[in-house]
């Protein structure tokens, strides 16, 4: 849940963590609060996609919310600014992106953009890309966006309830969906090698800023 109109002193008033594999270990580690922010849990019995994870938390999501993926590292994130933009533009959904027109190795979601900001089409794991916007797993949704989960169907190719298909439903309904340049770089962490690469990238960014 977002704080009132994205005030800078705190981004969220509550955290909801979707757990499944090793759920008890995660719940024991985090507990009922994180840095003073209350924590609730939702259980995803089967891993059927990112949008499916949100479905499992739907009954306890009672306000606008930020969806974040636990396996991503963002470099120099601007999440507070993203929240402010969400309210200022009166958007239904703001999709976090990094901009990289050269490296498409980690670009699971691509967006076609009008006016350099408005999302017109969402593509999940496409073979070709029309721009350098690389979608990441941090997106802000209005509570109204939850209604589109009721009509979301499993992706015919991968059989999962996917984030990109969910956002496309929101776009198709004529709701305002925008991209936001959220961070300077991003890494998806699936292995020890990924973690080491992220640490090297972080060091390089730090050295450049010094």
C-alpha cells in the first residue's frame, strides 16, 4: 500500500510478501514487520507466473500498490519519484524500466511507447525489440487494476499468468499506463554468477560516480 500521494518520507504503509518455496524460513526471517513497516503474507501454492502471485494476495490488497520482484537488483533506483509520478499523472499503472538500447539479454518485457511515455503495447519475452526500454518487475498499480485479473487467462505459450498480459488488458481497456525510467541498471539474480556480475556492476557505477 502506498503512503498518501507518495510522500517522500515513506513509500509504503504495509508490505505483503508472497511466499511459496521455503515459506516458513522466509516468514521466520522477516517476521511481522520490516524497518517498522507491518508485514502480511500470502501463500502461492503453485508457481504459475507473476500475475498469479498477485492473485494470491488480491484479498488483502485494499489500496494502490507497488509490485516488486525479490530476485531483482536495481542500481540507483528512483522509486519515490515513480510513486510521485503515478499520482501526479493520475495513472492506473506505471511500469518501471531501465533504458539500454544495446543489451537485450535481460529484457523479459518490452513496451511500445507513444509520446515517449504512454504504453500502447506490452510484449512478454519478445524476439525483437522496437526501442531500448527494458521492463523490470517494479510496477505501480491502482487498486482498480485488480479487476483485470478476473479476466486474465494463462499465456498460451508458457501456460502462466503473466505480468505483461495483465498490463496489456489494462491498456486495452483505455486506462492510462506509462513507463518510468526507474534505475540506471538492473540485474536479475538466478545464480551465484549473476550475483557476482551484479556486484561488479555496482562497483563500476560507484567508481564512475566518485
